C-alpha cells in the first residue's frame, strides 16, 4: 500500500486534481476523503513531518483539502474517529485515535462536517463535536 505524504511539495497537485475530477464527475457539492483509521498524515517520521505535532499535521491536511474545496464552493465531510481520543473515551484505536491526532479537533475549520460513526452501538460522541462548534451527521 502506498502512503500519502501530505508534506511532499507536489502531492497536492495530484490530490486536488483527483478531488476535482471526482466532484465534477458526480456533480458533487461536498467531498469526503475517507481517511478512516488515518494515520498517514500523522507520521512524524515521514518527509516534512519529522518532529511535527501529529494533530497539527492532520489538521494541516484537513485544512488544505477544505480550502481547496471551498474555492469551488464545495464542502469537506470527514469521519470523526481521528478527532476522538481513544483512551479517554474508551473507544479504542478503531473508533477513535490512539496516535495523538485527536487534538486536531481544535485546529480544523469549523465548517467541516463531521460524520460520527460507531460499529455496534450509538456512543454519544456527536455532542463532543457539537461542543467544538462543528456540524455533525451521525452514521451507523
């Protein structure tokens, strides 16, 4: 599997072109990059990430995609799992973050729509995102 290196100087030329192509093809006014269980943008040992805060790296990539979409009057939707603290919430590493990306919730633009999901039960985490001023869609 290839990893996205968001700090690489040319990565967004490719990523933005792909995002635009998908949005244009589906006549979409919103885009969700996926990033479920995303740890790629939190790799502090990757080029451009050495010594950087994992939450800041993740938030920077969220902001870059969001800013690109906003220029075309499109909105970013994002799975919320990487913005929840796995140990504090008891949700663990599969439904939340145990790699220190959760503080990014304070760093991302407030117009990003968070899709809050859980595998087997309806954990009350949507309220955590609402308390941060984010719009939330609860997902099964």
